[in-house]
C-alpha cells in the first residue's frame, strides 16, 4: 500500500471522530463556535507538532516565500468560506440537496488542480472519481430527504448553487494547501505539511476569533467553557489535518479527496454494527459504487 493511501484513510477516520465530538459540542455552543474549536484548540498542537519535528526529529525548518503565504492564506480563507456556506444550507428548505451538491468537491478539486498546479489525471482516476461521486449521490438519496428528479433538475436553485459553491471553495482550499506545501521545496514531505498546517491553523484561528468577537459575542467564552470536549476536537482535528496535508503533499489533491470519501463507509459501518440500523437497497448501492470508484482510482 502506498503511503498516501494509508495516510488518507487515517485522515478520514480521524475526521469522522472530530465530527462526532463537534456534534457533542453543538449542545452547548453555536455552529460557528463548534467550528472555531476545531481551529482554536488545534493550533497549539499543530505548532508543537512542527516544532517537535525540527527540534527532536532533526528536520530543517522551511523558509517560506511569498507564494507560500499567498497559497496558505487562500487555502485557509477558502476552507472557512466553504464551511460557512455549508452551514448556511441548514437554514434553508431542501438543504439536503445543497449538501449533496457540495460533494461535487472531488470533481471540482480535480479541475482546479489542473488549472493551478497542472496536476495530471489518468483516465482511470477520472472514471473512479465519477463512480464514487455517483455513490455519494446514491447515499444522499437513500436518506429520503429528496428524490432523484429533484437532484437532477435543481442545478440552478439556491440550495444547489450554495452547495456547488461550497464544493468549489473546498476544492480551492485542498489544491491551495498542496501548492503551499510544495512551494516550500526540500525533501521533507512531513515537515512541509506540518509547517503549512501550523501556519494555516494560526491564520484561521485569528480570522475566526475576529469574526466571533464581532458577530457572535460570548461564543468564544462558551467554547472555552467546554474545553474538555474542545481539546478532543482540537487534537483529533489537528491529527486529521496533519494526515490530509501530508497526503496532499505526496499526491494529487483530487486523488486524496476522492479516497477520503471512505469516511462515509466508516459512518455506514458504525450505524450498521454499533446502532444496528438496517440499510436500504439504495444505501447498499451507494456504498458499492463508492468503494468501486475508490478501487478503480487506486488500481488505475
């Protein structure tokens, strides 16, 4: 198994854990507050991780140039915008449609990667990404929040456009993080990813601190009061991001994001084995398509 494959699977698992902890936090803070915890309690761990690699691991501290800061800032801002758009869907009718369209992120990441980094895609990779996207759409339909007709004919409705925009910003962030990390040069993929993660997380924490102070007074205090759960969110979030950044430094961001959809398989398995929820036929088809797409991507 190639290193980026194992690292991506670990990232998907850790992201699933972080999401579960954030849902627990939502009982006591706002959505923005739970998102803020992801950055605020992650950046100290990210800094310690990068510092540990240089002081203990013997890696040389990268010397970032202007292109690094430009890509890092663009990626951090794009991720915040993408998350904000995704959250805004929940206040709209048929938000499930928009959420489904946000999953076009993998296809958009591939296109953005070609434009920004000239990252090539093999025919097998394109086919695998499209098959896995069909699987994601099938899993969205399986929830029964909307039907196939609604999914196919709502491209220009507000919820769909917001979902697509969210996927676009997620794609921009993924490619920008890869570009920032690669711009550092050198042979140390791990330190490149760790340094990029530390810088981006600090910038995102500052940006969200200003936003919450102006738009949601009291939320920063509320997040700090939930520090026990927030620490778990921060640590799992940092570990997930470290894996994402490392995988995207090693491999085309589109491949990484496509494989990362195995997170849905973890969610499906948990609901089946731990909560004894019986899947319907559409869910089974969705999982088969998702796994099939990933296998086509990897074997190709």
